């Protein structure tokens, strides 16, 4: 456009620098066409009318690109109104230009500056690309919706299987333990502590399983177990004969829900492993609130010794996956003085792409 303006033959006037500036400005304005397509179109239209009024007969190529950008952005009405206003103003600009053209020539020059066919072509190209992008977006949304539907169906299938296979069995354990406790008390016998632990564990397992099933059926719901339930874990562990202590270090703060749940699961799984496999008599839980990290550690005095390489089970693998998903780190292994230790550090700030 600038080259055309420099090589065009028109009467020299004192305002030539302003004309060149307007020609350049109409091209530079295109840099903002994606952010503000309507504003850019209006600005370039004003530049076109202004430099034509100064006698610069330059094809408005920048205006065609601006029309294309506005239509692509879906601003059809604004593009049409601005274009009609520009087309109406161009003959007036030609009449008042230094050349002082007659009306017929002014109309002809206006048609030369903005060819109607090119305007239609620019608008059609913008609309075609807009439709193509819309179809691509719809296809992407359809794929995402299909994936979510399949995931939802899979969750429902898992929920049904868990309900059919586990809920019934746990309920039987709870009922049988309750009957045994009732009969023992009715006979005036002392109820074995292990039986009370079985009854409470079955009740708690039933609650947690139902909460998990609810989560599988509706992924917007999550089990409410968090750090506030850790004292319950300590109490149940003590009921099994495992002397368990809980230490809270630092100033307790609100932590993200995912971190809260993961910390609870780490303590729960660690105590479960200790009770099942470690042969331990004591366990120590330490929860340390730090400025940007929540540290959880569970130590026991079981039979593990230095050099012993534990075989990762489902519980340990599950803990590691939970911690890694949150951007934290987990260490699990024998202690130097004997026993086993699980140590986890969880960032308390949300991790991009991590679970919420």
C-alpha cells in the first residue's frame, strides 16, 4: 500500500506526510485485528476515507483484511454497518480531495478503492473459516463428551460390582459381630476387645465403602474423610492393641481438599499395614504443618530391619500414586533403629493439572 501511494500520480499538497502516515497506520492497525476486530475495522475505514480526502488513491487492501477478521470473529452486523458507512463516505472524500473531481469520477474512484467483489470475497472467506473453526470445536466437544460418558459408565459399572461383591460381605461381618457382642452381654460375659474392634471396623468400612460408591456414581461428590478424622484412626488402632501416638507440629491450617484426603489415606494405610504385617507394638504419627508443605510421617517398631526391601503392595502403590498426583514425594522403608517408616510431603498449593 505504501509503495502504491509513493508511486501514484496525484497533485502534491502540503498534507502529503499526513496521507502517508494514514496509509501506514491503516496497515499497522491490522496487528490488533484478533483482539479488537470491530475497532480495527472502524479505524482502518476512517484512515481509508481520510487519505482519499487528501488525494491518495490507494486500494484499501488493509480494509479487506479487516473485513475478513471481523466476519471471522462473528461480527457480521458491525462489519456490514461500517462497510456501508465507509462506502458512503468515499465519494464525499473524493469530491473534497485536492483533485476536485466531479461527482461521476468521485463515485468511480470510490468503487476503485473498495471493490465490492473483493469485499464480498473477504467476508465470505472470513465466514468460511469461522464455520470451519466452529465445526472443529464442536467435534472436539463431542469427543470430550463421549469420553466423559464412557468414564461415567465405567464408574457406574465399578460401583455396581463393588456394591454387589463387598457391601454384602461387610454387612454380614458387621451383623455377625453385633450378634456376638449382644449374646456375650446377654449372658453376662465380658466382650472380647477384638470383637468390639471387628464390629467398629466393619461399621467404618461400610461407611467408607458407601462414600466411595457415591463418589463413583457422581464424580462431583467426594468422601469427607480428612485430617480431622485421624484421631479416630488412632483410637481404632489402639483398640487392636497397637499403642499409637499422634503429634501435631506447626500451626494447623486449611489445606486443599485433595491434600487433606491424601494425608488421611496415608495414615490409614500405614496403620493398616502395620497392624497386618509389621508385628509392631507401637506406632507414631506425626503431622507437620509447614508454610508450603504438609508433612506426614508414620513410624512403627515392627520386624522390618535395615536392608530389608519391602515388596510394594497395592496399598503402598496407591499411596505413591496419590502423592505423586499432587506433586509431592513419598518415602517408605525400614528405619535404621528397626521398624518401618512412611514419610510423605504434600504441597499445600494447587498443582496445575493435578486433582482438586
